[in-house]
């Protein structure tokens, strides 16, 4: 099997608002959308400057529910960005809530996480030092041993 792409596909309660939020926070540009006669957005594609995010409104009739409706998300989307602090600031101003404050992390990134207004968790980070997997493991173990 050959995989050509992996595209996150989010379900949201208000696709129009989500498209605006992701545009504000990540400078994402809408590629296109498919809208039902009722106005429900059945599919939209957003360009994140290379990576693509897919999203749709809820389809309760098919068991497709948003993170807001189910009250949780099991997925985190991690984006490497030029300036994690600036992205976090834009996200908070646009209605996100802090999940993990921005800080220098053991794995060599300045990173943090937020929950967007649609219930999805986003990590944003930028590299501050290049580390080998062995060094990351050493730091991870040391951090956990400290308690």
C-alpha cells in the first residue's frame, strides 16, 4: 500500500465560524466548499500554507458529531509554525482557551496547546533546538522522575 496524503477531517457545529477562526489564527485560506440546499456545509477544504484541513458540519443522521456535541476530543493536531507565541495569542483573541501554556518544552520546541471554540485541541510549536530521539527520551525520563 502507498499512502499519498493524510488529511485531518474535523466535524464542527458551525463550519462558517470555523473557517473564519482558522483563517484568523492560522491564515488558512478556503480552497472550496460544498453546501447543501439547506445551507449546511457538507465539506470544506482549507489550505494551511501547504497542509490541508478538511471540515464539515455535523451529520447526526450518519453518526458524525462534533467535539462540542460529544463534549470531548481524542485527537490533537500539532502544527509547526514560525512563532508559536503569536499563533497562541491570535487563537486566544479569536475565542480559544489555553490547554497548555506556551513554554520551552523538553523535546526542543517552544510550544503550547489550546482548545478552539469548536472543541478541538491544537498544539503549536516552533523548534528552539534540534534534538536526537535519545536526548528527547533522556529529558522525558528526567522530567517524569522529578514528578
